[in-house]
C-alpha cells in the first residue's frame, strides 16, 4: 500500500495538468474567438475634386514615327478641301409705293368645249360695278384657264380686291357669261402697290444657311477622300471666303442669291493613341496624394493651334477636365492611429481632414466599445462620394 504523501502528490500533479489544459483551452478559444469575431470596419468617404490640366500634342505623318504614338506625337494626317457653293431664298421685305393705276392678274376660266379669245382692253365687271380691263390679248383654252394683266379703270376708286374675286365679262353674250368668267389670281389694292425688298435678316439667314450647307458638303468630301473610320478623330479648321450677293439689303428683289467659298482643313489622329496619351498626361500632372480612377469621365477640349498641310503636321492644344480623389495612403489611411479609439474619437480624428465628408464605424461584436488593438483586425476603406 503506497504512502499517503505519495498519493496526494500524484493527485496534485494530475490536477495541475488538468487545470493547465483547461486554462490553455480557454485561452485558445479566446484567441480563436478574437480572430474570428472581433473586427472593426471604418469607411471614410472623401469628396472628389475637380482637376484641370493642359498639354500639347503634335500630329505627324505616320511615316515619321514608329507605331501610333511617340512621346507627345500622334501618327495621323492633315488634308484640305476647297469648295464653292451658291444658294437662293425668297426675300421677306415688303415696301408700299404710290401707284395711281393699280395692276393685277386676272385668271380667265373657260368651262366650254371651245377656246375663247379676248382682245386687249376686254372689260371685267365685279358685282359692285367696279370695272377692270385687260392690258393684252389672251387666248383661253377649252375647259381651261389663262392669266392676263388687268388694271382698274376708275382712278378715283380706292380699296382692295381680294384674291379669287369673281368677275363677269360684259362683252360676251349672256349665255357665255356664266361659263366664261374671271377670278383675281391675287389680291389687288388700288392707289398703292407692294413690292419685295431685301431685309438685313434675309442676308444673315441666307449666309448662315449657305455656310452650313457648304461646310457639311466639304466635310463629307473630306471623310470620303480620307476613308475615315470610327477609330479616327478628326478636327476641322474652317475658313470662308467673301460672300458674293445678287442684291444688297434694302434693294428691290423677290429672290436673293449668295455664293461663297470654303477652305476646310482636317486633322486626323487615332482615338486609341489619343486616349493613351491623354491618360498618361493626366496621371503625370496629378498631385502626389491624389489619384484618378479608371472610368471617371474626362472632358477633353481639343483646339488645333497650328497646321502645316504641306508637311502633314498640326499642333493640338488639349485641355483636360475630370474628377480626382485622395490616394489610399498617408495619414488618412494609417490604421495605427485608430487602434484602441472609440467610434467618436475616430470621427473626431477624421474631422481634421477637409476632404473627408463622412465616417462610418462598425464594431463586431456590437458590445465592443473601442477598436481592436491589432491593426490587422481593422478594415479601413476609402470611398468617394460617388461610391467608388
């Protein structure tokens, strides 16, 4: 039989082992719990900022460089089209002049099966007794009509006869007066006459329409000659010559004609190469702590500064405008300063950065009151106010 002291020593030994194992198990569970469940997510929303930059690019013949882009040079071409065109339009000006003997146009209608001849000075009688006479001979075909100049015989009469006013012909026998008659082809005013004139707005509108027409035609010719595709960008320089007019503003004319010339110069360069150069120049111009995110729209305002059509070269001035945001680096993205802080302290910290618009802190489990001490348990994300 073993001694009692030896027995109790063994019990104590095994008990120590058991408690140690239990302690280590609890610690292990706690560590596993910590690494599985304890986390903090901090989402910092930063504002996008407008950004503008400028660069110069040269379009050169494809034979002078290797590939489609070399530095600030783009492989392209320069072409020219010259064209002359004319256009006419009715004038809109109206002018009233004194006229002691108003003239008009009578449409003589013959509904019979025989032609009818009317001599000069044939009388036409209105229902109110007003008399008009023809100025010349007219032959009216059977079942047809003909127009002839007429005038009012009574110089003391003043007024207006509307278009299609009905007239009989007293010189015909009664049986024919119902089947051969006259109608005014247009209104007639006695005592005054209205004439067409060229207004200033007529010249302005016609010149605009003519230039629009000839520019469209010149561009169409250029695109056909150069066999442009959807992969090409083309910029035009347009030079109009002096417009020649058939009449000046204020002159009497029913129609106005204009002729002009255009010299159109086209600068062509590949879309893909320009996009690559644009991105490179934009990235190059960014401040060190800023970033432009792919997919953010970029407005490119391209101006042709100079052109040498003989050498096939042109210089482009490019203004870029886009939105940029803060890089995920530096103090704004330092997780070490966040360890052990409460959510309110995190928000106070980010209030010192003017570009930050909001901060969201999420702790897991929810009963946590501070961020974990281990930075790897903190998820920090920067997003723009557009959600990117």
